[in-house]
């Protein structure tokens, strides 16, 4: 990773930690553009995109990271988090298990992956699916056409 990409990455992480989402997307996006094969950068960029309510882009970025490194820790941990937030705990558990196997037992990273795996498996076992579904552009257009001046149609 170049010095510029490293600087952008660290600035993006700080912004993400402080919930300055647009700045995080900007800085992590710059780092991702400078280091397109760095799966850790791509994984955190995906998280920033999701936090910015850009789930389709987040899914595409994490898919690329997983394509580059299907057995690495960060892409799988972030893919698991994304799948859990999108309401797919079974897929999330699969990613968390891969992340857990990618690190040394007893480390902070292993503990994080283990806790996430337990939560995802608990969600699978309970049969409760927490799904986040955004309305489509077509649906919004139909609603507006049905009742001019109202997005909600009420």
C-alpha cells in the first residue's frame, strides 16, 4: 500500500469510528482506489458505504474483497456484519466462521469473530429473521404517481 493510500485509510478509519460517515466514505474510497487489491481497505470501505445507506455498493465492494481473498479475516468479518445487517444470519455465520478460522485462537480478533458467530447462530436458531429492505425506485415512482405530492401515499 502506498503512503497516500495508508494515510487515507487511517483517516477513513478515524472518521468511521467517530461516525463521520461521509468523510469515511470519501477517505476510504480514496484508499480503495489507490489500493484496489488490498482486501482490508476494501472491507472497511464496504462498511463505510453501508453506513452511508449505500447497500448495493457495499455488497459489490465486499464481494470483490472476498473474490480476492476468500479465506482472509477482514473481508469475512465485514461480510458477516453486512449479511447480519441485511437479515441473513445463516450467511453471516458462514463468514464469521471463516474469519474465526483465519486468526490465532485467543486473540482479540478471534474473540470478535467468535462473539459475532455466536450471535449469528443464535439468530439462525431462533428463526427470527431481521431483514432490512429498502424500497425500490420503481415502488416510490408508483406511489408518487398514485397520489401526487405524497411519497407515502397516505
